[in-house]
């Protein structure tokens, strides 16, 4: 049963969702205490960012034990309770599967330092070149070289991400067997599937030098190679034993490559997170921003809607800035927030909402580097400093792109601690929590929160929105219009991505309007979004 085609999936970043014990860090009991919020929203599944044991160099994406819970988040009993309590509300749990790399604190890595151990080639170890040269010229995802010297083994190990995240070597069949056992461990506990972190880079075909590029030199040796497809097919055999679901985070994929990863006949993934629509406001790399161009955004969304039968739909996650700050307008916060909600919940595919999106949370209001926690942001800042970029310019780049924009704690109330914690939060809370918070929006029938609830209920009740085809109608400079159709029924969605009025040729009876209009004459107000019958 393809339940995931009918579900709305909600991502929780555990550190920032709800603290239950006053230590300033979100935890699993805190998540359990907020399950009724997700049930009220109409969520069918939770994607849980990593809660495994970890030294937190990258906030849980550096795993030191896949079968233990990070004590900061609670216990295995708490995790089992979460699965059970979510199940009582017909909410499934999807774990975050991080298997490109492990923490260098993991038992496997510690043992691999011994060249005579059974773990010696669980990772990519290489000697350096003459005169201390690195094993190759590759560069990593966090803006730095991707080889680190280990004095105990007297060799370098490969890390495409932070230096404490060593890449696993899938040329050793034992590594894949370990991963299969991890899948079975969690599936037996009742999880419904996995979100697979950077899953299309598992297989490295060689460690030769790469063609020099502005970023990710060497990526031709690991992006979406046949070896990765074979790994995914083997993992699917285990997943199918439990009827489990998978969505893959897939970097730099084209629609054709995405079809190869999630075509039903290939038995690899069920869907992917693609990134092209997230690159419409950048030059080459994410840190070089340019003005957001709605027309390019519309064209990208349309291309992926047409070329893939089904895919993951998202505008926010733990790695991306907040969507209103990025694609909407903070000056027109409510209207553009509602417009983006309507877009996310009416495209064809499975919608993924990120915590705080449903109340219109914005980018952080920090003003200096020392307020950040994100390892990627700190690495990029060091690179920019080496390039002699002035401090103000460095901050302008980092503040627009930092992953911490999406990681500030959830704003439950306008009180000190924002209802997130009674203690000192691990990351600063946005001062706008006095105005943007769930408690206030629950009392306002016209709030972003109540709009999300209404749209989610509409989608859950509408076969047209859940399973209908996608037909593009307009992709102009500021107006995006498309139609969803199923068995003779149809809905037309019209969105004005601008602070200026616009006109559309679309007509129909108003089913939903983010500005509360009851009739439609083709004139669109700034940031207006409508569903027409």
C-alpha cells in the first residue's frame, strides 16, 4: 500500500522542537507532548532528524551508534513510546538514515585505525603523496579539503563532510551487511521507513584526482553512480520484507537521474528530494545568492512535476533558509506565508512540511558569527576569511544561507523561552516570537496556522489534490497557475508571487482565497493565492 502518496509528512528537528526537562535542548518526551499539535494539523507521518547517539559535531548527522539514542534526547524506552503514541494518532515515524558516513567516534572507525582489525577497510584510508600532499584534490560539501590525517594509523581518511564524519567504504561488502542489520533493528521497532541522507553519493568509483571546479572537485567519482544503484537495490530487499518507505536526499540530480533512483520497476527509492528549485536564487553554489526570480522558480517546479510521476514536495527543511524570508515577503508575511502554504499543499507529490513552517517562522535575527552553531557556516566563514572577504560581506553571505536560519527553536508562545524551554536554549530564539507564535495564531481564525490546518484538511479530503494530474497553465514573471485533474473533476490554483497586483486568464468559483475573497474576476492582489473550481 502506497500510504505515503496520501500523507502529509512533517519534519522534526529534535534539538529545536520541544524541551521537556529544562536543559535547553529539545527531546523525545517533548515531541510526545506535542503529538496532538501534529494530529490537529493533519499529519500522517513524522520524519525525525537523527536521534541516535552522537558527539554532535553536525547535530546528529555524525552518528556514533545507530542502535542507541542520544542521551540528550532521552532513552530507547522514550523512542519506543514515541512510536507507540504516534501510532495511536495514526501517525507513522520515519527515521533519518545517515549511511554515507559515521562519526569518527563510532566503534567501527576506532577499530579501523588498527590495520590488522576486521574493520580496517570500513572507511577510505590512503597514504599522502610526496611532500605531505593529500591523497587527491577533492573538496567537500562544507567548503574544505576532504582528507584528514590520523596520527594513530598514520594515514588520511576521506570525509566529504566535516572532518569528524568519515565516509564509509562500500567496496567492502561487510559495510552493506552492517547497514542491512541497522535497517532491520529499527523496522522491528515499528518505524515506517527512512529518509536517506545524501544517498546518491555512497559509491566512490575511484579516488583519482577530479576535474577542478569552484566547488566539489572530484564529484564525478561519486555522484549517482551505478554502484550506488546496486546498494539501493540490495537495501530495498530488506525494506520490502517490512513494506517500508524510503525518500532519498539526492544532491545534483536531474529528472532523468531521479527517475533512475525512484522508478517503481527499479526497486530502489520511493521518491527523492531534488534541489533544483532550491537553486533558483543562487550562482553555482548556495553561498552566492542572487535575486529570487519567480519565473525561473515556476519553470523548475513545472519541469519536475511533468518529468516525474511522483516526488517529494518541500519548501523548507533543516538545511534551507525559511521559505517566507526566501521566496515570499517578510513585509507581506501573512499573505506570502499563506501563498507558499497553498503551493506546498497543492502540487502533485507528497508534501513535506518543516517544523515552524505552519506558523510562518522566519530566518534568524542574529547579528554576529558567535551566535551560530552550524558547522557548515563556520567552515564557510573560515574559507571566506582566507579569501580576504571583508567581515561585513562575510556576514551578509553567511546570514542569508546559514542552516541555523531553520534551526532556531519552535515558537510555541510569546513568553521568554517561547514555550520551547524553561532553561537557556541551545540556539538563540528569534525575538519575533512575541508576534509569531502558535498560541497567538490559535486564537486568530485568519492566521497562517489555521490556514495550514484548513488546506491540509482539504488535501486529505480531496482525491484531486492527492492523486490528480498536474497541468501547467501560466508561468509568467509573477503569476503561476496550474490545474489538478482526476476523473473529470478539477481544481485550478493561481498564485501571485509579487507585492504588485496582477491579472490572470483563469476563471472559476472561489474554493479558497488567502485574502478571504468570495468571487474572482481575474484580478490578483499582491501575494494573493486562490483555488478555483
